[in-house]
């Protein structure tokens, strides 16, 4: 199925797609879904559960060494 508008130039067709309510809704929905998944996966899982604990452990270890604390 061809949704292009015959006779319209590139800019007119681009503007028609840009201002199409269905296209706007689809783009917003897809963007929200992607952002939620990416933020949830990268921040919630990878950063908070993998990277942050390692950083905290390294910082804690460095501070202990500076203060001569042995656990």
C-alpha cells in the first residue's frame, strides 16, 4: 500500500507526514516505549545493580586505605 501523495514535492509530502496526527501519535508512543525500556534497562538494571556497587566498593576501599582502616 502506497501512502505517498502523488504530485506533491518532497517538502510538501514531508510536511504532510510531519503534521499527520496518526503519525505524531505513533512517533510519541514509540519514543515513550523506547525511552522507558532503555532507561529501565540501562539505569535500573545495569547502572544501579552493576556499575554503582562497583564504584561504591572502589571508593570505600580507597578511603579505607587513606585512613589506614583494615576490615
